[in-house]
C-alpha cells in the first residue's frame, strides 16, 4: 500500500470518528436517547460499520456499567420500570441480545 493511500485512509478514519460522534450527539439530542442501552447500541452500530475496536470497547464498557447498575431489579436514573425499548427492560434485553451475542 502506498504511503499516500495509507495517509488518506488514516485521515478518513479520523474524520469518520469525529463525524460519527457529532451524529451521535445530534441523534441523542433530537430523540432524547439518554440511557446507556440506546447510546451503546449506537456504538455497536458504529463498530459494525467501521470494524474499529474502539467502538466495541465503548460497547463493552456500557455493558459492564449496565450490569453493575442492578437494572432491572433496581431502579436507577435513566431507567424506567417499564418494557420500553428506549429506556426499560426491553432495551436492556435488546442491547445484550444484539451487542453481546
């Protein structure tokens, strides 16, 4: 691989990461996605697109935080005791069934 092409690929990856993070902030703001499951599902999607291990590291950190929070048995801020995919038990189940399979 040529040096020029290698530099272009690195630049593209860096630009993509910045744009992806910006997109995530906008998405979370517009749709009020404020819980760990929703944010980390987005990180998993970014991992699927880029295959960049950094995104999967965020997914794994999120999984650890969710497990340590005690949900669904213990109610914590941002988790509502319901079956909603956005902020309830279904979201937790979906996160682990898709992201950690």
